[in-house]
C-alpha cells in the first residue's frame, strides 16, 4: 500500500498528514509551529516530514501554501506569514530532498478542492468557495476543474473592489472585499466607529478580534451588529458578481469568520438576491458553510495529488 503526504502551511502551524491510498483518514498527523526560535520555516518543515516519513512507498507530497504560488513550477511567489519565502522554489527543493513528485497550490484553492471532493460540495460540478478569516480567499471549480488561470493566479476572490477609495487592503490596494468584509475588515470598521465616538459595549482593545465583536453582536450591541450587517452586505454584492461570472450551483463559506454566519448570512443573502441581474442565478443555488474546517487544505492537497497522479 502506498501513501500520499499532504502538507498545510498555515500562518501559525505547519501540518503534515499521511493518507493511505483511497482513504481520507490519515494514518499519521504531525504539527510544528511555522515560526520558531531558530532555523527557518523550511528547515522545520523538512524536519517534520523526516519525522513522519513512512515505511510504505510515498506516491507524492502535496502542499497547500498561503499566498500566490505557481503550481507548474512549484514556486511560492510570496507568503504573508513567512517573509523569507520570496520566489521560493519549495516544489523543487522538496522534490530533490525527498525524491518523490511534489505538487503545490494555494491553500484557499486547495480548501475549495477539499470541500468539493470530500465536504459540503460533494456531488456538485460548479463550486464557488470563499474562505473568510483574517483575510478572504477563494477557489472556483467549473465543470469539475479547478480554475487556475495563466499563472495560476485566478480566483483571488477577496481582492475585488467593492468600495472604491475604501480602506487599505493587505495587498496595499484600496476598497477590496477583504478590506471591508474579512475579520480584520470588520474589526477595523468597529475601531474606526469607536474613534469617531460611536457608543458600544466594545472597547478598541476588544474590537481587535471578529470573535469578540460577534459575541457583542449576539448580546445586542448595535455597533457590533452594524459591523456584521455591513460586511454581509458587501459580501452579498460581491457574491452576486461572482454568480454572474462563474454561475456556480453552490456557494460554500469557510474560514473562522464564517462560524459567525448567523450574523451576516441574512444581510448577505438579501443583498445577493437583490443584486443579481436575473433571479435565475439564485434559483436552486445552495448556500452553505464548509464541512471540513481545518482539514480542508490537507484534504484538498490530497485530492489534487490524486488528480495529478492519475494524469501521469
Ligand atoms: Zn486586496
């Protein structure tokens, strides 16, 4: 029996998971912090892979990495949490170090593939996946194919302009969906309103996290409710645009902020329905939350490796 090694490079954790053939139940999972006192992230990653290297033959290593990456060459252009990885040839390095095929893709795209093959999107052929956490990422499956683009940079769904001249995005452009509707976008808005003198049970320190703001919203805090409603409305407008462009049969919301879906799904849905050019776009459209949570990236990496190996 052979195995596939799936790797998820998160902002705080590196995770390595070993899956036997035709199974999504790992036989071994190990983690290490992405940032440590010594060595680089690459050294910690290879040490982690060494520590779990199985007796069984390894068919491939498949990596879900944050930030823009080029799957064809295995290069990570840049990644927000590992500053030393700029134009970093992770695929080539892992391939020459471990001697097996290495596949690499963006973590949001991998999570989309994971949800499509093994999670909330099972049975669908046209899937729009949005992950809403500190940032906003996405992945699109059309006709059972992951949408990649010329340099595999397609489907940066968080970086569409929803508020011209709006707040600064993590990408340094202004008014992107991520800047207004992500966890940090919601927190920034609350802090801005507090600074403007708006009344709320929240203090600027509490407003640092979307989780605390969600808690306040559930206790009836008007500013907190407004912040989630506003984010939901921006999201709804963007999703309507995505429906026009991709025409999916299901929209899946993943990421930490999506766990507060009760707060923004209502406004999101209303705005989305009101913003489509024709009601046919929302007819039978499934809107749901992700099922695989933290494992979506790992399982997506596994699914992608299976697809790539089958092509060989
Ligand atoms: Zn942006």
